[in-house]
C-alpha cells in the first residue's frame, strides 16, 4: 500500500487505541505523538528504494543501501514480528540510555505512538497481493483473504486509491464525529 494510505490507517488505529485508553497529553506532546504515529506508519517501507525519506534527504541513497543490506530486502525484516520486536527494543534502549529519567513517561508515550503506527503497517499490507512475511526469516507470507488473489488490494490500484481510501475517510469521519471529545481531551 502507498504511504498515504498507511498513514490514514495508522491514524485511525491510533484513535481507536485512544478510545480504549483516553489520555490527556497537552498540546505539544499530543502533536508529537500524532507525528510519531505517522512516521511509524512509513518506517517499515524504508527498505524500499523508492522510500521518499531516502529520495529527499542528502546521502539518502547510501543510507538506503546500508538499510537494505541489513534488512534483507523489501518487506522482510521490517515487516516481521522479529523486526518489530528488535526495533522496539532498540528504541527502548535509546530512550533509557539517552533520555533523562524525568522524561521517561513522555518518551514512552511517543514510542507507543510510533509503534501503533508501525504495527498498523504490516497488518494493512497483509491485505495486499504480496502479503507479509510475519515469521521472517521463515520464507512464508500471510495473505488475507487467502484467495482468490483478486480479493486482495494491489498497491496503487484504483481499489486502493479510491475504494480503500474512501472507506478510510468515512470510517475516520464517523469515529471522530462520534468521539470528538476524546480527541479534544488528548490536547488538554
Ligand atoms: Zn509495506
């Protein structure tokens, strides 16, 4: 799926989590958390040569080559349970090592937001043609629905760009309009 669709799914997923665990973060932390959700949603596809982060940043191609070498190619390491666990542990280590203890609560909220966005990504990709190698390095991809292939989403297709995004807009609108106060509370 494209980055935009992934971000829409991630924001809906984050809001859905927020409905179960309503929190009040204050305006600054709330904005950082929403940003973290969106960055998290794009991170699993950084193993793609077309990842916009690499195309747009200086020296991006070199960083991309290194990243690909480590991650074993597109949709492998970054889309697997093992990859998610390693990335989460790495970020936790970075927080515990480089951040002052009094800021741990805020840092872990941002980490949680990032991981919600991140995990929503391979879940959404499971519905696409290629599926997701959740158990990588075991070479098997979970694809839902299992068949026929026509029922799954092709990245960049009419189905994704209009039907899937249209449905996400409707779901997002319904969720927000029926639980607007939960969102307002997040910024208080
Ligand atoms: Zn992906």
